[in-house]
């Protein structure tokens, strides 16, 4: 997954829906503005639980025409402080409750 500070919330490629047990036909379709222009994203009713850096995170069940999953602000960034060191090519995640 890519860390995306420009994404309101996390989003998965549409093809991931079935694997994650989400029926896109039962999702709410929303027009959204993305870095690639206007797109339709499908929002599932229940969040998707994930373990990231040993923390349980509830990710938004959003699906759209993207190539790789992205981690966004409303769910992922609300749990972690994200520090990116481009020169060292490292990303450090610090849970907000440990700061």
C-alpha cells in the first residue's frame, strides 16, 4: 500500500473488493476528485480491519479505479504520525498514542 497524504481516506483497487468480502453492488457509489481527475468510488458499509506496524487499524472500505491500494488521512493518518526521509529512503510510523 502507498501512503497518500492527498487521499481523504484509504482506497483499494476495485478488484480487491471480492477478496475482502465486499460486494460492490451493495456499496454506495460516489463521484470523487482524484489526482487523476473525476472518478467513481464505491464505499462499503463496514471498515476493513488491518494490522499495520502491530496496530489494529480500521480502514475505509472504499474501492475505485486505482492500480495500488492507498492509505489516507481519515483512517491511517489518524492512527500514525508518518515521517518520510527521502534521502534515506525510509518511512517511520509512530502511533499517535505513543507520542
